[in-house]
C-alpha cells in the first residue's frame, strides 16, 4: 500500500511537468498535427489503455497475494486496530516462530527532521508532566526546533525554485533547438510536421541517415557543433541515462523510505494519548552484549522511547515535518530527472547528478552545523517505539524494502517514456550517434 501511494505521488509529480508544458503551447497549437493509428485510436490513447490495464493487473495481484492473506492473518491475530493490523500482517507472518527477534526501539537518523521530532516530543513531555523546571527554556527549544524545520524547508524550496528558473530552462531550450535542427535536416524540410511546441518532428519513413554529415553544413541549416550537441543528448544513449536516472531515483527513494517509515510508526502505529505526559517511556539497556532491538549507546543514560502522541501533535507533525520532507523529496526527484535528461554533455551529466544530492543533504548539513552537542545527544537518546514488538524471520521482513527499488525502476521507465524535455521524441538519434561517439573516443582518430 505504501508503494502504491508513492507510485501515485510520482505519477502526480510527472503530471505537473506535462501540465506546465501545456501552458506554453498557445502560439504553436495551430501547427500541431496528430496522426491517428490504423485503428482510429490515437497513440496516446493506446498508452493510456495499456497503463490502465497494467494498473488493474497490479491491483489484482497486490490484493490476491498481499492484502487478502494479510486480512485473513489479521483475523487470527487481532491485537491491534484493524487498519494497522492488516498493514502489519502484510509484512509479518505471525504464524511463524522462525528466529523471532524482540524489538525494543528504533533509532532516529541524524538530520533536521528527526531532531525536530525528538526535541518537540521531549519538550512537550517535560511541560505536560511538570518535570520542566525552566519552562521558558523548553519553549525556546520548541521554537528552535520549528525554526530549524522552517529554515531547512525554505532553503530547499529556494534552491529548487532557483534551479527551476535559472538552470533547467536554458538547458531545455538548448537541447530542444538542437533536436529541432536535427529533425529538419535528417528528414528534409518537406517531410516534417510542427508539433504543439513549435518544433519540427520527422514523418515516419523519411529518415535519411546519410544526412548526418549535413549537420556540419551551415548552408543546409547545420553548424560546426550540431553533431556534437545532438549526439550528447542523454536520450541518445538510453542505457547510460537510464542507469544514471536509476541511481538518482534510488537515492531519492532512500529518503522517502525513511520518511514514510517514521510517518507510519508515529501517526498510525503509535498510540494516541490523552496527554503528552504519557508520550515517553524510559528504557535502560542493561545488556552489555547488545541486546537485540536495544541501543548501541551504553553510557548509562536511559533512552526515552516515543510510545504515543496526542492527536494535535500528530497532526502538527504531519503538516510541519512529514509533508514538507516528502513533498520536497518528490519535487527534487522530478526536477533532478528533468535536469539530467536536459544535460547536453555526458561529462556534466555525472557532475549534475552529484550536485543534486546536495539539495537532499541539506537537512543533514544543517543538523551538523547548527545543532549543539547536547541536542545531538538528546536525539541519540530518543528512540521510536517499533511498529511491532515481535519480528519473526520471513520474506516480508527480509525483502520488503525491495518495493522501493521497484518504485525507482517504475519511475525511470515512466519518466524516460513520458519526459517533456524533448516532447514527441522519436528515438532516432542512437543509430547515427553511437558510431560517431565511438569515433570521437577512439584515440587513433
């Protein structure tokens, strides 16, 4: 269910790109030409029908092999609320007694969002339970936690907005102009149509590979750099750009995975308390050998485990912590994919992929730069109650995280075939550019 939610969010993010492209088509829409298939159904309709059919099959498979067995198992082990029990049964086989691990608490990652969760809960607990001797100090640290989140989100949004307005538009414009000239020369002036974006696209059957040499001829509309500019379009080497996009997608999925896990543990699995005075449970790890599910920290300071929150605090964390974290990650996934596909240089492609991670790492950078050692220790001594206490070995426990890799594969496939950097891309560069690139890389030439 979490994977389906993430995939839906990814498709929605991709839809933003398509809608933004449509805003700029009013001047060229009169020149657009749409060629129907022999059956009278548009190619876009075929793609939509296949997507709907695949979605229907996916839903059926998930229900038959995941949801329905979980519902049946939950009826036999109805120890939690129905919704969380079914979700838990999708991952854990409670009928199994194989290598059962007793989980005590889960640690938080060291980043700004995790710190905010830990400090907010600890300070609200101290205020509600009456243990805070200096209430002003606690309120000040609450303000610091909220301010750190606001700073993190503001910096991420500002950098994303700057990238969207000052970086990607120029690269998208350059790559579209190069491909427009390529189509016009390779197909001939009378054998192209003008799409809704005002760019030429060749008509099937008129591609002339021998015209590749004309890309250097200024009299025929080319220039000295057109061959290089066209052959450096990332989509000309699908295997390479697909691999780079996959690595980038997995990087973003790792961020989403942790955010979703904390969201589910705090909002769904954590108990809803009447007062924040009941939010924390003290846990002391007495086992020097490192008890299973315990803490790696053994300094004599007890771990404060978050076992429940009040509804107002849960709602506050949804809108102030989880949603900003998830939405910025989804947006940077889409914008990063667009930037990489628009990078008209294979060397810069890898550099841009590395630079993109800087945006994701901002929450860690601010944590290490702006948070005091005492607050860092408080984070390390704050744990999150596990979603389930007993964890037997099983396929769901060992391999459930693979769904995030599947989501990354799905995103790459979807984006490559529905990208709007080069609308109506005809996949007609590889055949002529692969030999050209090989000749450029041959040291004997």
